[in-house]
């Protein structure tokens, strides 16, 4: 089998290792420069690669192409491969072929995927299951399978990864929520993005489970258009009861955990339900909840400086995530937002901004859209071209008892490599204030 892998990130490297292990003739091709750790790994395993180019004759000699989720289906190379009859699949699809009976919990949604994936994994481990976590968080699914076969896999799955599946089938799938995100990848058509999320359930069979948020308008808008064979299990916000919820007569107390906000309580509801369906003991699940450490860059409380609280929510790269973040704020807010706009509609945020935000710090190369949307809704507006400058403005303007919230609503790529770097630089600037 002649297999070409486009993209030498974590998913590409995982696919290359797994393909080589199973006897494929492998070429890894990256149009950019391969990061040193991945380059070292390719050379260590003797996997052929090229960087800075895609050599057409080598790529079109493939029996199958595995592409990075970051490469859209619309780029000319992918279109030409498909027209030539060469299958183009995702790393998730490829890895699924080599899963030898491992029970798969697959998690998608616009917001909360990483928290829910990490939490479900924690609960499975607390229950004593031989589990691994991967997909769009941590290791690629292919790398997990290359390293060791596990009994359970908890996978975060983005719409980009789901776009490239054909037969991949989770035992339990989740659609946590759907709100506008990555619309630039989907011709700015919301129905295309929703359809991509539904792909997580497309191969499920009777006996499999689909957990979904039944009070999410976007999820329900296409419900009738999909022939879902799995057992469908609705979860709703009204299942939350104060600081907890009950499932099958067992009450799970979230007051004893580090999870805060309705959105995180919903994430917990999904994770707990999945763990119980997989056979976890309720008492051990409660212990797992209490031991869970929240995800970095997602409503991460950094501490207080001169009576002002600082929260790093850099992972909030769309409007819906910011809606939840602002909704959870109990004190007046100095809001740091901005970055690379993804076709955002900021209208849903306006009531919350008027109610809770006193100061807006627009952090991006082009802040015109943010200023037009919120300039009249806040007491003061500043602009910043770096995390350090944004924190300096915040420290100057925030009053004792207020919260400085980095919750960008935008991608990070205008000023930063990714949301992690944005959050790390913000956190470092806050630590510098403390000193």
C-alpha cells in the first residue's frame, strides 16, 4: 500500500507511524517547514518525507492520501486527487481501521470539546478502566493505536477531522452544542457546518449511543434530515439542579469540584452520562469529578492583583464561547477580545456586554469590526497589538473588585501562533504584574 500523508503535525506523524507499523510504503509531504521535534521523529523512524513543497508525481502515485485536518477539501491539490480517483481521508478514519475492539467515545461540538474529553477520560480512569485520550487533544488517535492497544478511547473530534471519515464509528458519540464557528471553511453556510458535526453519528448502528443537547436550536434544526440509527439520548440544561444533577437515581455534586459555570456543568453532564453508559461506578465517577483539573486557557482563573481578578479564556475563539464566559461573570468586566475574525456575528453578545462589560480592550491587527459592534456599548475602549499591551491597559483601567477577562471570540493567527500562545503570553503578563 503506497500511502502519502499531507501535513507533518501531530496527526500526520501519528498516521505515518501507524502506517509504517502495518507495512505501508509511506511518504510524508508538508508544504511548510516541519517542526524540529516531528522532523527528528521522522528521521529516527526512517520515514521518507519532504518539506517546503508537494512533489506532484510522488503524491499522485499514492493508493491513498491521509490529509491534515488543517487542509481544506477545496484546495486544488485535494480536488485534483479526488478527481483522479485517489481516496483522501482523515487520520481519524485511517486510525479507526486499526482499532482492535477498543470502545470509542467520540466528542464533538463548537464549545467544550476539550473540557468534556479530558473530563470523560478522567472519569473513565477513576472508574478503573484501561483508557486513553486523543484525537484533537493530546495524542492523535493514530499515535495512541501505534503505541498501545487500549480497552477504551476518549476522542475529541473537530468538524475538520469528521469531514474526512467514511467508516469511522464511535460506540458513544456526543454533539455537545453547535454555534457559528469556522464558517470560512464551510462557504459561510451554517447548514454545512452543522452537517459536518452530524457526521460523528453517520456510521453508528443500533446499540450505539448518541448523546446530544436537545435544547440547542442548531442541533435540532437538522435533526429530521439525518437517518440516525444509534440510540439517541437527549440532555438538556433543565437537567441541572443547582450545583449538580441526578442520573439514574444517583446525584452528582459539582459544588465539590473546580468546575464553574452552566456551560461546564453541561460538559460534566455529558461526561458523566458517557462514563455511566460505559459501565463506570457512580461513586468512582463522583471521585473523578472532584479530582478534575480544568483545562488551561479555558476559564482559567489566574488569581488577583490589587483586588482585580484575571481570567484566561483564550480558547474562546467564537461568539458562543464568549457568551458563556460573560454569562458566568459575577462582577464588572474589563474584556480583552479580538484577533482574526471568522465571519462572526456579534449581535448575540450585545445584551451581555451592555450589562457586564465596562471596558473593552480590542487586541488585534484589525479591530474595526469589534469597535463598530461594541464601541457604543462600553464605557471605554482601548486597542492593543500584544498581550503585554492589553494587560497593561487592563491593569490601568480595572477597578478593585472587577474581573479582567481574556475571551477573544476570534482566532489567534493575526498576532499569535495559536490560542495556547495567546493565553500563555497573557498569563505571563499577569504574573509580571504580581511581581
